[in-house]
C-alpha cells in the first residue's frame, strides 16, 4: 500500500514538473517567440496559456507596448546653413518578434543603437532641407512626420515600427546664442535710441508750440491791456477836462493846494520866488469864490 502511494506521488511530481516545463503564459502586454535549439519555431501574439516541448524549446518574451527612446542631443546644419542643437526622442513598437530576434537578438540594446543611428540620420537628412523658421513654426509637425516616415521605412526590416519622432528642444549653439543675443541687444538699443530721439523731438516741438502760444497770449494780453489803458486814460482825461471846464477856479485852487503839499511836506524845501508871485497867494489869505484862480507853477 505504501509502495503504491509512493509511486502515485512520484508520478504526480513528474507530471507537475513536465507540465511546468511544457506550459507557459503570455500576458496582454507581451508577445513570445518559441525557439528550438536556438532556431525560431513559432511566434505567439495572443495572450493566454500555451504549450511547448520541455527541455527542447525556449520561450523568449518581447514587450508589445509603446517604447520610448531618447536620442542624444546633436548639432544639425539646417538648409539655410544655421546650426541647431536638437534634442529629440522616438516612440517605437515591436511588431514582428521573429525579424526583431533575427536582427537584434534578445536584448533591446542592439535595436536601440540601430534606432539611434536611423533616427539621427533621418533627422539630419530632413532638417538639412528646412529653414530655421520652419523648425520653429507650425511647420514642425510636417517635419516630424517626414522624419518618422523615413525612420519607419528603415526600421521595418528589424520588425520595429516607429510610431512617432518629436523634437523636445531646439537651441542655437552657445557661440550663435551669444551672437544672437548681441544682435538683439544692439537692435533694442537702436530702438531705444530712436524712441528717445523721437521723444526729445516731440518734447521740443511741444515746448516750441507752448512758447509760441505763450508769446502770442502775452502779446495779445499786452495789446488788450494797452488798448484798455489808453481807453481808460482817454476817458479819464475827458472826464477831468469836463470837470475842469465846469469849475476852473476850484480845480485851479485844488491843484495849488496839492502843489503846497508836495513842496512843503518834507519841511526842508526851498522856493525862490518873487515877492509878488501869485503861487503864495493862498498862504496869505483864504481863497474866496470871487477871487481869480491862483497861478500854479508847472
């Protein structure tokens, strides 16, 4: 009884070992190549449980997802002889495991090295026919499409499809950048000088216009003042003459009194007159209306 149990357990163990060596699983993100003594036998692209010959056949798995590869930055000469440092990357997918295995083997290092060479060559070839403005404008999508198509055509024989190629960054070389910055600075300085000159010209024009307007306004104001002053003086003289004509004796007496005030106000004035001068008549006695008006010296 014990011997039979041992035989059954041994047989079960052998079956488990054979099953483990014969069965393998392909996941949703994988595809497999079955080789027999190093020679490809079949390609498996459907996920699930599959069978192989134990100890004879080997299963090699390949990723079926979209893979990224960053192309090292390199200097490219454009069609207008401009130099540009281009930093790009590519996305590829393994679509034919058999061709991939025959061209690059099991690891991805060989295919990545080949992809680097292909993408770099396509990049140089396409950008060598393009202007700098095209690379920096909306034309970049078209340029990337050309690079992708050329790269894809060359990588087709390796069982790889290049899904996309993109320029992450495009910069001028350091010496060109400094030259461009110097030109930009010179241009900005020229624009600034022009703006300052135009501002100074506008300021001078405004000042000249203001000075002209000031001169005109002052001249007009002086002319108006002189006119008004002349009219006032003429009116004053007319009124004074009319008043004098109405009562000459009063105004003559009033002017004589004003002359006394102006002559004797300081107390140190000296007058040299003849004894009978009419100017001092008002000092001798008070004036009366019947008296003739005194004589006022000029």
